[in-house]
C-alpha cells in the first residue's frame, strides 16, 4: 500500500466540514473578520483526495492573535507558522474528522492560492479530472513520499492557478518554487 492515500470524493466531507465549521464559528464569535473556508481537494465535489479536510480560518491581520487564542480555547494546539508567513497551523483536538486547520491572513498569496484552486476545480471538469488523475497516479506508487507527491502535482496546479487569472507571473513562479523546490 502506498504511503499516500487518495480516495474517491465523498459527500460526507462536506458534512464533516459543516460540523468542524460550526465549532470554529462558535469559538470565533468575537473575531469580527473571521470566516471559515473549506479548501483543498475535499472541498471539490467529484475530486479524488487524501481523506483529510483542509480548513482555513481567514482573518484580517489585526485579528490573527485573537483567532489563534479562540482556536486554542476549544482545544486546538498552535504549531506556529511552519515557515509560511501569514499562516498559523494547528493540531486538532481530535481526529474525527482528520483535518488540517490554519489561521490565515486575508489577501495573502497562500489564501488566494487555496481559494483559487478550489474555485477553478469546482467549475472546470477537465482540470478537475486532470488533477485527480495525477494524484491517483502518484499515490499508486508504493514508495511515494509526501514531498515527491507535492512536487508531482505542481504542473497541473500551475495550470489551475493560471486558469484562475488571479496571480501575476512572479506569484506563479513563487508558488511553483514552493510546491516543487527540486523541479
């Protein structure tokens, strides 16, 4: 079995996100700018994905500390930015569902990237199919590691981001370097 698990899309992911988002919305009630976004492949109906939700809590820069504190108050463990400016990572208080949760500063390239990929793949069946096929092929390799998997998706993600029209050439190049530092 491959070290990377990619499975068929499940409508259950939207339900799981709804439950996670409800808890986060309650915790963030006093953070005026906060919005909770389901991003990543589990947010795209019909797209094969690793069965792990990706959740961005998007806030104005001035509200980032309050959002971090709000998530900590409901059991999330702050892990720092993990080398990505404008993004704070968390360990969830449980694994039901498995999820990655981030507090992200609104307008950053990271947030724009996540939202653009989600939105383009939701509306473009050809790119969605191409992306899903690449992910399945990479995950089929029993020796696949996460860095090679991420790098292997880079070319099709560049096509998705170009289709969004939301990024300059310099931003696309920076994203390409981040996703495929060896390529």
